[in-house]
C-alpha cells in the first residue's frame, strides 16, 4: 500500500512529466524563449523526465529507494527525450538546407513548421510551381527522406482578394501541387496530407500589398506520427 507521502511524491512526478509535454513558446524567428541558456530542447525534456522518473521510482521501490530512483530516471528520461531528440536533429538539418532560400523554419515545441512565402512558390492565381520554388522543395524532399518518421501536413493559403470559394480552391490546388512534387521526388505519401485553407489564419494584414504577399504562402507542418516509437517512446 502507498503511504500518503509516496502518493504525494508520485503526484509531483506526474506534474513534472506534464511539464515536459507542454510545448515551448517560440517567436516568429523560431528561437526559443530563454534560448540564450544554450540548453537543448532534448536536454530539457529528458532532464525533467529523468527527475520525475527518479521521484516515482524512489516512491514505488520502498525497499531500495536508491535503486528505484536510478531505474526511474533512466527509463523516463530517455522516453521524454525520444521524439524531442529526433525533432532536434531534423530541425538542425532543415535550417541548414533552407538557408538563403526564403523559407522560414519555425520550432513550436516538438513540431516543426516551414513557411514558404508566395513570392517564391507560385505565380499570381496559379497552382503551377514557380521555378524559384524547385530548389527549396528539392531540399525539403531530401530531408523528408532522411527523416521519414513524420506526419506531414501541407497547407495552402491565399490572401483575401477575390471570392472565398475561389481562394479555397486555389489554396487546395497549390497544397496538392507541393504534395505531388514531393512524392515524385521519393517522399512517402503514407503520412502526408494536403489541404487548402484559403484566406483563413492570416499572418499579416490583408489591407496592404506587403501583408497580402505574406498571407499567400504554403506551410509544411512536421509532427510525430501517433503510435510511432521514437527512442523507445510511443507517441
């Protein structure tokens, strides 16, 4: 039977693990708040997970609290860092391959988002890939083949000019064009989806030319595959 004290310790461990799972806030340059400390996301998640595991292990293994704490720290710490480590490595490679292409790489918790602006993606009112867009897409295809354990969501956006129906259709065709090109370059379509969001979720004002240009974009969101094992951790 657990004593009241052990229950409190386990509850504290659960709270710490919940904190590990909470996404970190990032600004629009993809830099973490407090990033000047130099602590990687993997180290932070793994370290907190290890502490939580140690607390739980010590509470459960009342005959040998030291041994229980070590086992708990090792198992839970590695688990918490599983997909975080995978995403760290992928983010690093993407930032290198997307440098000087006009594509913005953002990190939001364990999710990676690439924002591809309208000035390099498609001509006005067209779903045909612009010549300036092929190199970033080729770089992305290479990364997605190297890091193939992602759920990939491609979302097309437009500005608010024109009818909503037209913009929804155009954004869908643009997202599908990106998806089709990536699969033609060898990216698996098993965990890939494409959809159009038209003028929804603007990232700038549609009241001026520069704002509308920013809203015409394609976003590629990379997430963990539900149920997939990453370093012993199931998502």
